[in-house]
């Protein structure tokens, strides 16, 4: 199968294996819906990014974008590898600290950052990226004494969906091109300690988008040089954001990691800068490490052939929200020849609750039996972390596989968990 990765996802005797363990057996042991992450794959992905830069003679700051998957154990695993953290909320910073990241290895880069956020961040002592003139002014008013970077919008973006493009026109993030020099001058006038420049053009780009990204790298480097001139000092780092994609479907190619890393390095070396290179990959590190197992409870001809499962967009929202493709695999009959095209329907009361790319895209699968386990692949990034309790359904359990061992990482919720913060009617 196109998605097989040796030692990670494999098909043996028509059964799906993850990290050498039969997926259906894990479903039996832990129940479904179940998120499974292969920690060794996370480490491999991290090392591949690190290695691509190191092969070209540079030690990068790899800020893992915690928003992709914030499980404590995953963060701990990445802390052990020497990762840094890109955090977007005070709570993400707190979770990263709990996971053992030193405060100096955390950079906060948020949007619409309020004073409550700023106060929380200042208490924790992390570096803060400035997203607006308003934020800059309020940081000064609140007495911010730490180090800061400025995020700018380099005017061009890329991403797998409109919602994940974060630079260009009609974009809320960063300081726009025509005001970036003013931003450095303002920060200097306010006495803020600006140590870095930040860009993030969007999430989930592959192929030709890498050329768009490399164009923005040129622009960002030019702005960094200008910033040093305006500030009268050297920058400590330039952060090129996250975004490297992964293949979700057969047609998509592997991310050209070497072209990406070498491209950044070559441009940085040619520049008049001593700044360190920072990148913020999220999806690339954890995306293909995780799968979601769901149980097939209904196989029936409605007005289309339907497979009903015990999960929905409450557990994996990407298909419903972005029309994203997630490969689906019948765990106990992966290559079955008796095939048919199905709508794979979740158990929520909304017609958009299907795991197909849309209601119209029927997916060809081996005809399953009720009770079979279906795996949704590439669910390690923006999966559990975007889940909800819609329809008062519990969030799934999550397990981690690492070095031939397995552990429960997140317990399955119960109805009591849904009620813990609820109050009885009192008035
Ligand atoms: N840095 C910043 C400032 C970001 O906003 C993001 C993602 C990243 C890094 C990491 O991007 P990555 O390397 O993972 O592409 N929920 C969407 C993706 C939203 C990404 C938001 N920001 C999805 O499921 O595709």
C-alpha cells in the first residue's frame, strides 16, 4: 500500500500493524474509538528535520508546534530529543513547562493576544512574539521586560486549505508589509528588547508551494537585515514558521525536506545576518505517527452504500472542516478484493458528519463486516487536539507505542467528565 512505512505502518497477512502490533488487537485491548501514536515515528520525523539542517552544517532551533498534538507524553518525548516549543496560548506554555521544556526553549506566538494572556506569559517568563501594534503597546504598558520577536506578514501564503493560509491578503496574523519598518522603530522607541523576526505563511504545503515559501524566506531575510539596521543591533533568530505537509493521499508526494532546509540555509548564509534559524513544524513531526481506530457498526444500502462507525467529526474534524482526505483501512482485511464505494458515516446528528472528503465522495473499500475495525490514517496532527464533546460523546482514549512497549496516554472520558464543571439549576 502507498502509505506503508517500514516498522511503523505495515500490512502482514492482510492485517494492519502499527509499530509491529496488530491494530485490531489494540482495539480489543483498549476499546474504540482509539487514537494510537507511534512514538518512534515521532522521533524519526523529528530527527529527519534536524538531520536535513545538520547535513548542511546548521544546528536549527526546531520549535515543535505544540498545537498539532499537545499530549503531555508526546511533549515529553520531544523534550527528550532537544526540541523547542512554539506555543499559542498560556495553557500550551504551562503544559510545555509541565512536560519539562526549559522556559528558554519556548516561544509564544499567538493571535489577538489580550492582556490576560500577556500577564500570564509574563509571569511564566517566556519569549513573546508581537502580532500587532496594539500588543506591542500593551506589553510596554504592562511592564514587559523580556525578549520579544515580531511576526510579519510577508504578503504571500500557502496551505492545504483557505483556512490554513496565514499570510497574504485578508489575513489576521502579523504586521503587514507596509508597516513592518514602523513596527521595528516603534518597538525601539518603546524600549522593547527585539531579538527575532517571525513569519508563518500557512500550514500543510507540499510540492510547488515550497517555492512560494522560499520566496517568502528571501523577503523575510531582507526584512531581518533592515530590522538590524533600524534597531541598531543583531537579531538572535529568524523564525520561518511551520507548514511542511505530509502526503494524506496517494497522489501527494513526500515533502521535499532537503530542498526546504538547504534553501533556507543557503539564503541565510548569503545574508548579512548571524541569527540562528528557527522553524516550527507541527504536522510533519506528529501527523503520520497517529491513527484513529473506530468500529464499524452498520453496513447497509441506504440511498448510497453506508458504513456507520462509532465516531465522528467530534473526534477527527479535518474531513468535515477542511474537506481533508484521510486514508481509511479495514484493519482485518486491508487488501480485500471484494470492494465497493461507501459513505463512511459518523454517529453525530449532522449530515456533514462523514469521514469522506465530502458527502459526494464515496470511498472504495473492501466490503466490511459489522464489528470490523476501521483505521483512519495520518491522524496524529490536529486530530484529538481538535476533538470536542459534541452530542455529549466522550473523547477517545489515546495510547502511545514506544520501543516495543505500550502505555495509556489519555484515558477515555466518561459522562462524569462531561459533568465535572456543570452546576445544577439553583435559581
Ligand atoms: N507556527 C505557527 C505560528 C502556526 O500558526 C502553525 C499552525 C504552525 C507553526 C505549525 O504548522 P504545521 O507545521 O503543523 O503545518 N488545523 C489545521 C492546521 C492549522 C495550523 C495552524 N497553525 C489542519 O488540521 O490542517
